[in-house]
């Protein structure tokens, strides 16, 4: 059994056997001061999926690594960027890896298109064969994991619509959905849209986990 805790937007901590794996501590998570680097002082490893600032905050990432001593993993594009500020990372780009007790399958994926923004190198993950983390991609090849236990689903973004999000999840048919990529939404709007998502996915036999954005957890 592993526990997943959400810390605003796409910042997540996976915990199993007293090992903590942190994904994507980005600028949106730290923007208002409710999340701080000190909250991650006991993480054992950090993964950065791509270089967009809502997924990586170099200054706070450096603080997390300094206070935790965590190992850092990412792809070559991010590694080249953070090397400029004196940080080193082990590459995880494609294939099977082991980080602590976690079995990871790294999948190169294409970020959904953004206005006047170059496409970054991005890595999606399957964690312990139970969780699909597509990051900011709805690539067709991810449907290979149809019926997976849990998908970490971006639920609002400038690169997509609710119709496209729902279509991807409807075809993927996970047992459960953990919503992310929502750090820029006001609470009243988040409540309204998540009620809508909950209703839609219930009709499809999929549980939409209406998780609070700061410190709530789910077990898989």
C-alpha cells in the first residue's frame, strides 16, 4: 500500500515503507506561502517531470535538496537547466527504474500544446504498476494502461478543456481519478467544477476523488 499526498497543483508525495518520493514541487505550490520547502525535509527522493515553472521551482527545489539530502531524478533537459545553478540529477527518461521501494516505468510523452510556447521534454510515469501519472499529456499511447487503479489527472489548464480531459479519462477507464493541475483556481470554482467531474465520472463507474488541495492523502 502506498499513500499519495497532494501539496497544491501538481506537487505530490508518494510514501511507502517509510520512503517518501516527491514529484514536481513547482512555483504554483509555493506562490502563496502555504507550502514551504521545510514541509519536505524528510523526503528521500525528488522527481521533476519537465521544466515548466509550475512543475519546478529551482530556488525552492535547491532548499528541499539541501535540507533533506534527497536524491534528485529528472530528464536531460531539466538536468541541463539545473546544472547551471549547481545542482546535479540522475537521469530517468525511459524504461524501468527502482527508486527506494517504488517500481517506476518512465514514458517519454508530448506535452499538450501551449500558445507561443516550445514543447518541453517531459516524462510520464507508471508507479508500482498501479498509478498512471501522465503529467501534462493525453497521448494516445497512454491508453495502453486502460483499467489502471488510479490516474493522476490534470483537470484544468490553458492547454486543454474539460471535454478533452473527460474524453481521455473515459477512454482510459481507471478505477479512480486523483485531480491535479488546479493550483490557479479559486476555491469556489474548484468546488463547482469538481462536483461536475464527480457527477460525470460516476456515470462511467469511475471514482473521482474530491481531494483537498493541501495535505490531503489517498491510499492505493
